[in-house]
C-alpha cells in the first residue's frame, strides 16, 4: 500500500502529465482573444447582426477546463464556441440563421486575411487558424421557454434551463421551414452543473492560487483553477485517445465527463479521485433502466447521451473493457516504487513524449528544491567536428 | 614532473578554472598532477541549451601548457566504447588529435580547455542521450573519421595516399623532392606538399603520430596493405627500443 510520500510523488507526477496534455495558458488566452475579436466583428456598425445582441461564448471542454491535446494534429486544439443571437423562431429558419452567421464570418475571414474560408458543417461553421486552432462556431438562439415547456410536457424537470438554446442542424427535417421545432442544447447549463459537482474544491483551489499570486480571489481567472475532477476527466480522455487510436467504438467525451461529474465526491487529491471515479463508473449495468442504457444530460433529461449504446452493443462493451484496463492500470501503479518505474509504466499509456516531459519537470522541480544548483553557463563555439556513433 | 616554472603557470590556471567551476581539487599522485571534481554546465549550442553534470579527472602532462591535458570521466556515465583514446590511456577522445592539440595551443589554459574542449564533449553525449543523434554533425570515429577529414582536405580519395601524407607529419620529415604519395608522378613540393606544409607544426607532432596510428589501425582492420615506405619511422624506432630493452 502506498505511503504518504509515494502518494504525494504519484499525485505530482499525474498532475504534471495533465499539465502537458492541457492547453497552455498562453494558447487559451490567445484563443479567447480570437473569439472575442469575432464577437466584436459581429457587433460592429456595419454588421447585419448587430441588432440581435450577438454573444460569443465558449462551450464544451474549452469551457469546462477539460481540454486535451489532440493526438494527431500536433498542437491544433479544437475550440468550441456558441454564437448566440437574440432572434425568435417566428422570424427565422434554421438555415436562415446558419446562413446569416456564415456571411459575417466569411467577411471576418476576408477582412483579416485568413487563408482558409469558414467551412459549413452540420451544425457549426469552422474557422481554421492554421497551426493554432480550429474554432467551431455554433449559431444559436435563446430558447428557455420552449425548452421548459418541452420538458414539462414530458413530465421532466431540470435545473439550469434558463440558458437553454436552440441550434441549427442541416439534417433536421425542419431545417428550411419556419417552425418551433429546432434541435436544442444547453452548454452553459451543462457547464454550471459540472462546476457544481466540484464547487467546494474549486473555491478552495482558487483561494490557494490567489494567495500564492498575492491577488484577490476574484482576480484569479477561473480557467487557471484545476480540480481533481477536471484533471481526472483529462487523464481519462487522454487514456481513451491512445487506447482507441485506430480502433472503433471510442466512448464519447460527454459520457466520460458526465459520469465523472456524477461520481466525483470532492476528493482532494488526484490519485484518490481517479481511483474512486473509475471504480464508480465501471459497472455499466448500473446505467441500465428498464433494460436500456441511460446516461441522461443532467440539464436536459430528454437527452440520453447513451442512446447509441442501445443501437449497437459494441459501444457499451468497448466502454466496459476500456474501464477494466484503466482500473488495472491504477491498481498496478500502486506497486511501482520509484519515479522511473512509474514513468516507464505510464509511457505507453499516456504517450512517451508527454510522460518523459512530465518526468523531467518533476526532476527539475526536485533538484531545485533540494539545492538550488549553480550551473555555469558555457557558450559552445566551433566545437570539434563530431565523431559519430561507434 | 612539472618544472617549477610550469607549476606556477598551472597554479594560476587552476585558480582561474575554479573561479568558474568551484568543485575541482588539485592533487599530486605518483609524480603526476591530477585535477578532479564535478563539472556542472549549462551549455548552449545552436539555441539548444543542455544542463548536466559529470564528474571528471584531468591529467596534466609534464610539459603543460605545451601539451594538451587528457581527461577521463569518473561518474561512470560515458560507456567504455564511446570515443576513447584506445592507444593511449582510454581517456576521452575530444576530437582528432592534431585538431584538438592545435585548438589548445590557441589558448593553452585549463579554463579554455574545460570550456571549449571538455564541455562540448559532454554536451554531445548528453545531447546524444536526449535526441539519439550527435549535435555537431557526423563523422565516423577514429581512423575512419580522420581519413575522411583529410581526404576532404587534400582532395584525394585514396586511403593509402593519405596514409603516406600523414606519415610525413607523424615523423616530421617533410622532403619536397620525393614523389607525392597521391600518385601524380609530380614532386611533393609541386603537388600536395603545399597543403601539407600548412599542417606542419613541430609542437603537434605527437598528436599527428596518434592520428596516424588510428588511421593505420583502421586500415589494418579493413585488411588494406600499406607500402613499406609509408610505415612510420618513429613507430619503428619505438618498437626496436622496446625489443632491445627486452633482450
């Protein structure tokens, strides 16, 4: 069993891994300033949308603080955004909304000499900032009243419905028709729910960060605060990415995030949170209700994230098998004693590069802690022509 | 044994060295001066910074600072087969013998030696560990590399011809009227002699001998036949001495 020192070391190591797979603060800030500039463009005097209070805000992992580096496109992050306009369904169709937003985005791309023109996807427009990010912008309109009515009509209720939105979908039967029936979503609501699952720890971490920065707690931006819940979701997503690389039936992030959110019990250290969460979510039979898999959106009980599980048995099976591996991984990790053993064990699982960098960061940190080492600087000029390998 | 004059110079150089690298001590062992200690560095080459530390032993030659010191690594990180001076004392091979001796001559102090000749060696090993390749480009080690270097310098592709030219440096007996080893049928002084003369420096003769020996070793391994006139007289003399001593 782990002693305190080993546990602290492992926690530190896992934390360093999440820091490597997370989006760096600098990139986060850059993405933020980019989408804010899109927002300013939509609100400018010449904009056809300026009278509809255009509001651009982040959604998905970018909003939740659970971004992980994409496996294959080195360095290109996916940033999910909502572009909410205050228009009524009586006055516009889904296709009309999509098109109007598209016109302004194309003008934006042109005005900013962007190489790629915005791509028209099923539900969103994609802006490609070459080598930096992909921005997926989802046109939407507010929809709380309709949404509430819809839930009530099904005898369901939910919290956080004030922020519900209606969105467009090319494949929807009403795409070109003036109608009340649009697809719906509630990214702000989901984020509020997720934050609520880690409320106490979030506040405490933010306070600790504020103290270390000698700032007021309100001055510390929320995105700089990371809780064990967020880090667990990141590690699970990364593990999943590598485990399912080249394989089918990869579990979707929203399922992992929702289940983790439910299972998190304010654990204060990452390793314990990981173990407990994985233990909790690995019995998929507990998700069955009346013989059907149900992982409901906590802010929209009419939405079942696991609906595809009921169409293809391979999906829940792959999920279960994957979790068995994750459970085994963390149990075996307890037997590893040295940093080197941990490192070698985790390399194939989280990616050799990432783990190596995390490991060297730990060592650098430790070295600095023990004795502030003085390394005389030497500038190498005209070194002897190299001997190659023997 | 170092002369009194050289001892004073060495002491001054040692002070200069320890100002930057404080973890070194100087000792006298079996009539030889040895400097040992920790060599931490933060070395930058081509914008790539590597921080590392090794423990080393520097042996001061009796005619310091006329001759370059030799260095060995005692922290046990460098493998036995990574760039060693096989013929001499298994010390670290910091480069082609003549080249490093010449470089040391430019600024014959301990600090320069450590900073510009020893650290780059360890930097390249640390770099090799990190990236799997050597930082300063690539030449084969030992005799093969020396041959390649001189082939390029003289513009000749024949190994045996190069051996003939290197023998002249090793024995320090340049004679312009002999036929150039390159086979052009011209006199040396009218042919590659001009390039050869550029390399002549009495103080580097010992280093040239080491280079020549490495080339021979490589050629013997590749089963190449060396013409008798290209075998070094100096080496022959040494071998005779040893044989006579044994009698």
